């Protein structure tokens, strides 16, 4: 069957099971948008290409399926570089299709030409420049394979216009169903080495103060169930990093919550005092370790990761296991069982008591506001958490609101927390929430956003309302770039340089209404719960609530950048623990 | 010139557009220093062989290999220890040569198994190949005569064969 490249592109995407793509057409990709009309694939027309990328990420993180975005050449491609880098850092499977100028024009500085594959080389798992229409079905097949297997990540396919333009003879191809992959250099490892698993099981059974350090790899490998069974078998407490919130239920007695720079005292300190860290799908990020040389000084390290390059990268592992987390944890369960399972574990009652004591003495706290004072962000999040269904999907931008959301939400289901961890992309929440809602229309989706973040990508609420993908947005409006303000207060002698934003310029309520949303402004604690309940009732359009929060409020605990995790700073109301 | 401690890696890559840029970009991004680099197609037209020397102090070898291995177009990576490999490098140099010094330079070329490629009234162009240390020696012995232009290829290497009767080392 003879097709042109544009038709083959759509057919290839359909063949991958793609149900939705996020994009915005332009000159070079224009011919590919024509066969889209005849396709079963739903297209969501974004207002900015960055939105398309983050929507595809939100979709992928909520569903586990690869997210797909289509944009044009030049500025379309450069606008999606941030989502590519974000997805690369957080291992989110994406396939991004970019238009390119016709093959003959490449290298001539043609209109809307840029070196897309060159620019994105370092922020993609792989990228392709299609040089022949006949390659297209195979390239798309390979792109999805690479994006979704091994350590997932973004793959970009750059397609010159001549290849999708039916008027150009270069676009003609004989359609075929690709079968297999000719990728001799791509062999993702998934099954663990039995000797390493046995060595790990020995360390686990003998450990007196072990902690399971679980990261985003748990969610990527659909290993939340395996993690739960493993933790319960060995009765070892679990910390869940920012990328694995929801990967182990917060309400579980073994759950210690989030470690790291804004982690709670028990999670941070249990890792510091541990004699064994069972690291599963985590990568010793600087925001978790603090000063690496002072991190968990007495701990032996078991490190399981599907990416061998993560093993020994930051911290030497005593036992390194290159494996998919689900396969690896299943193997660990078998190996521990073979040694006697729960019975074979060292007596750790003292360790559990120590941790329970920390939890009781140093919980997350904040000072509630008095009547007439500004809202406390933690209070707003508690109300939001308690007034929404347990399986609500929460998306966050980056900054104070993100940390408060991670701290104060109770995540009891995998894939209910979506945020930008590695890259720290402000403006992530709104488009990611739209993508998540598009993938999970059955779920309630709330974006918790900051006022600074909201201003970066708010225009996508127009997309949400036009496309009938209703999300809800809670802006924690403190009129500042709050996290930067916090650092300036604590580390720069309260010299506030370029962080003030104003609480009501823009008028968030008016702006949201102009974009077709229901909108509210909330300043009084008694109004918080009714406003959330009202928002929860609205399902025919998006809702934005502008919560006016205390400008002075800071995120605690905090480990200052570059400091040891032993130097954790607690809320001012808490006595520092004896050293 | 004292050679810095280095590792020699032989990297087989798919012979596709942009692969060298991916390898070079990875080294730049991760802060690995390349001391020398040689790349050319192999007997299999689908593959190219890159021989590169990495500054051993800039990054742990394991990290370099694991990061390289993540590149989809990298098919295989092998470290060649100096004792277990034969290394060669080609030098082409134009050096000042007066009627008085020409004989001395010719002596050096003979000693080092080099060749004269081109003769001018006051210059000589010569080539020489050998192990990197030998090439270094030749270069420094020519230096007093006045080097006009010089190009080294960067080294290439293959694993050393086993002694007679033993197994032949295979790649």
C-alpha cells in the first residue's frame, strides 16, 4: 500500500496505541496535520509548545503510557526543549515529533530552521532525524520502544517537511508493519544478577538499623505492590523520595515519608543513622543526600537501579544490582524467604522504637493563623487533602507550594503525585494536570501551584476549557517567588532581591474567569473548606482558587544547601534535638 | 612531554550521522577529558571504530563506560590496557632544514623508520608512525630544527595477540 509520510506517521502512532497527542501546528509540520483529521487520535491544541510537552508528561505519569507531543520546527522545537529536559531528568517516557524544514533546505538557515537533533541531543534518551520516508514506520516503532523500555525517557523524532508533504515525491513510501528493532547498541538489562540478590538478602537479614530508600524507579517499573510486600516481609521502614510519593502508602505504619532537603526529621535522620540503605530506584540526588561526604555515614549500601550508570555514580554501593525494580524486588523477596523470611530478620525493636520516638517528638508542624491573619499554606493543603477523594491526582509546580504539598498530602496510591523533581521546572503544574486529567478522566485532578509558577503557564487553562479537560487549581499566593525569598531571608541577611510579585497584579480571579474558569479568591480560614467543596462540584470547566497565604511562611524542616543532613533546621517552634 | 595517566577505550559505534557528536557531547557534558581521538569505518560498513584516550583523573572509568553505553548508537566498549594492546600513531611534520642540518634530520628519520614526503629548499616534510612514546621522542628530537607545521592523528589501538602457541586474543 502506498502512503505519504504524513499518513504513515498517523498510522504508526495509531499502531502504538496512541489515543491522544498534545501539539500545535506550524509551517514545517503542517502537512502531517492533514491526515490527523482522518485519524482516531485525539489532538489537544495547546497555547504554547511547552504546554504540549508538560501535558504529555502529566499524561505519561498518570497513566504509565508514553506521552506524545507534536510541534513544528524552529521555535516550536525550542519551546519544547524544557519539557524534554524535564522528562529526561525524571525518566518520563515521551515521544516528541518535531517538524523540520525540507531536507534540501537543512543547513541553509531556512525560515524556522534550527538544529533540533543537535539542540536536544543532551536532553533526550535518543533522537532521530528522518532522512527517507520509507524509514518512518520503523523509526516511530523504535522511538516508542526506546522511550518505554529500560530507564524510560524522552525520544524525539525530527521529520523534514518533504517527507510528510504529499506534493513532494520524497514523501512516498510503501507501508509496512515494522517487526522488531535493529538497535545493536540498545540492550536494557532488567533481570537481576542472582549473586548480587543473594548478597543483598544477607545484608538485609543481618541489618540492625536498615531503611528502604525508595525512589521514582518504583513507579516507573510498576513495583509499588512488590515494594509493599517486601517491606512488610522484612518489616523495614520506607522513605519515599519526591519522585516516589504514593509509591508506598503514607498511612502505612512503616512509611516515614519524604527524605531530603525538606524531608521530615524522622525520614532524614533514620537515613543518617542507618547501618543499611536498601536503595530501590533512587539515585542519591543532592537534594536527598545533602553533603554527600556526610550522608548516612555508617550505612552499607544496596543499590538497585535499571540504569547501570547510576550505580556507584554518587555513592559507592556495597551491593549493586542493575535491574528493573519490580523484577529485582521480587527476586529479593524470594531470596529473603529462602533465608527464613521474617523469622530470619535481626531483632530491630530498638530501631523501630527510636524512629517512633523521633516521629512523636519531631512531627511536621506549623503555627496555625489567628482569626483575621493570612492563611497558612499548610492549613489550605490539609483542607484540600481532607475534602478530596483519596485517589485524587495532585500536580505541583516547583517551589514552596510543591514542598508543602508533598509534606502535607497523604499519598496512598501510586501515580497520584505528579511534579517536576530533577529539573525543577516552574510552571509544570497546570499543563501536567491537564495531561493527567486527559489520561485519567475518571479522577479528580488538582494542581497545587504557586503564584510565580502559575504566571508561567496559566494560558493552558484556555486549552483545558476549550478541550473540556476540567482541572482544579489551588494557587498558594504569597505574592513572592517564595522559595527564593526563603533563601534570601535565611542565607542572604534578608536582602530581598527581585522576588516580590504582588498579590493582585495580575488579578488571578479575573484572569482565570477570562480564560473560561470558575474562579474564587479566598482570604479567610473559614472560607477555605466551602470553596474547595464548591470547586469539587464543578465538572464542566476548570476552577481556580486564589488562596492568599502568609508571605512570611517558610518550609521546614530544611537542610541548607551543601550542609550535612545532621544539620537539619526544624520549625522554630520545635526544640532542636540533642547532638 | 609527560603523558598523563589515561585509559584507552575502543568504542564500536553504528556508522550513522551524528554519532561522533553524541560521543563528544557526552564527554563535554559529563566533564570527561578526551586526550586523543581517532575515528574511521571498520571492515563492517555498518560500524565505525573510535579509539579514544580518556584522562584517568577526570572521571572514574566505570562511569565513563556506563555513560557511553547509554548512547543508543554505541554497540560495544572495550578498555585496552597499555600492556595488552598495540598502539600506533602517525605524525606528519614540516621542519626547517638548511643544507647543514638536512643530513642530521635524515639520520633521525632513518633511526625512527620515518619517511621523507616532500623536500623544499629550506624545509623537509617527513612522516613517522609508532607507539605514542616513540612519536613523542621523534617530535622532541625534531623540535630544535624548527617545527613549521605538525599534525598527529591520535592513536589507534588493537588488542595484542597472544604469544605463539597461546590463544589469539579476540575483540
